[in-house]
């Protein structure tokens, strides 16, 4: 089954063959949109013809499925475009029209058009899926767990936006934007439009990636990991007052702290038992971006934590997760759960660190 990632990684045309039915299966909307754009260019190379040859249907609002099949079956009387009927969100459409789709999947389209189905799930053990796969007409919109996504992003940035990425930039984009390919592409577009010709450095990501709240959240996590509890708690208070979800903040913090914990566990292994050659090697093996600033920050955070606290991180994160369950996911109890984690990271009692934040806030307001 072809991967959308592999098809999109180069600018070379992709030929879907003579199949009368194509299936785009997966839950990555950015890849789905890009694949449809590429298929539209293939079937309707003349943009003027696309207006009559390419038609999209909403699978959840489709009153009569015959509209889809009739659209694809109509033989064009003029022009060189192929008629295409696209059903977006087609999971229910597939369930209700399986027999007819099986017949369509089992033959070449000939002079007729194509039906393209965009679905979230497409079980491989059905007759329809087997018929589609036999013709290589199913495209996987997912991201396999071991896929080298940083390398793909570097190639995408060069092909789509005309900019190279410096070492570590792709890793930082994936981390800061939680692997959201659509937002990453928008960020790359903004960075490329800002001008310049050299590789985009990781430092540019901090200024361009994410909303102001997200950037504040990362500065909070960096301060907590570096042992500065007052700054971390101050940022936390700002975010909670602005309506940020404690669960989302906990997820962002956990993604960073798990890497530090993994590095600590690797360094605790006996010589000859898989222990890395040094701290930087352990951090890279744990998933820390391999660029100087990221490694330096992680190295400092790991040093401040020390082996005992770094190895205790999984337990602390588990307790944080339990502390944010149910009714405690918002309000004072959620704030307390996050404050407790940050104070543990800094090796300080929660009451003392919170008092420091209050004193600093009063100072910033001029002593009022």
C-alpha cells in the first residue's frame, strides 16, 4: 500500500493507474488534502476543466449515493480531463454502498471517471479492501511509528517552500507543534516568506511556531526543567488565568520530562550493558533534538535534576496524571497538581515556591 508521505516527498508526478476506485485511508487531514490536490492536478491538468470535471461530496450529508456514481460514470463530451467524484468523510458511505463499490473496484475505469473515497478506517480483511489493494489503489494517510518524519519534513521544506532546514529544526517543529503536519507546513510557509536564503535554524522556530500561549507554555516547561520554580509557576498562573487547559499543559510538560527520564535511565545502565558513551549521546537516544541549544538546555536540566529526581520523573508524571482525573481536571486542584510537579523538579517545597511567585507579582505591580 503506497504511503502518502512517500508520494508527496518529491515533486515528481504520481500515476494512480487505471483503477475506477481510489481510497485515501487515515486520520492525517494534511496528507489527505495534499493527496487530493495532487490527484486533481493529475486527472484535471487544465485548471479550467476542473470546474466541471472535479466534484466533491460530503459523505455525511449525501442524500442520494447515485449522485456519486452517476458523476463518475458520465463520459466527457469535450476536453481532456477525467471526471472525478470525491466523497469526503466517506466511512458511512462505504458501509451503505459496499456491494456497488466492490464492483467498481474490480474493473478498470476505461473511458469513465473515478470515485475517490476519503475514509478514516478501511479494514484490510474486507472484500472491498482486498479488491482495492490488488490494484494498488489504496493510499495510506497515516504516519508509521518508525517513519523518519524529520527527514521527510526537510525534503518537504525544500520541495514546497524552497528552504533547507538546519540540523534540529525539523525535530523542534515536530516537538513544538505536537506533530501537527498542517500547522508545521503553515509555520514553514511563514518562515520561508520572511526572506533569507540559508537553512532555517532551530532558533527561528521559537519565534514562529505556535500561538503566544503555546510559546509561554514552552518557556514555563523550560524554566521548570531548569529548576526555576518561581518563573515556571508564574507562567503557569498566566496560562491558567488565560483559560489554558491543565491537561494540555501536563501533556506538553510530560513530553519533555519523559526524555530526561529516559536519558537518566540509560546513563544508569552498567558499563557494557547498553550505557551510552556520554550525556549528549544519552539525550539524543532519548529523543532530544540534536542541535546545540536543545542539547545544552537538556544537559543543564538533567544536571540540575540529578539522578535521583530524574529517575523519579515517571512516578511524578503518573501522580500528575492521576491528579488531573475527573473533577480535578480544572480549578484549584488542577493548578495544585501542576505546581507540585514543578516544585519537585526544582527541589523546593510547594508553599515556599508559591510564596515567591506572589512576592514577585507584588513587586511587578509596584508593591501594591
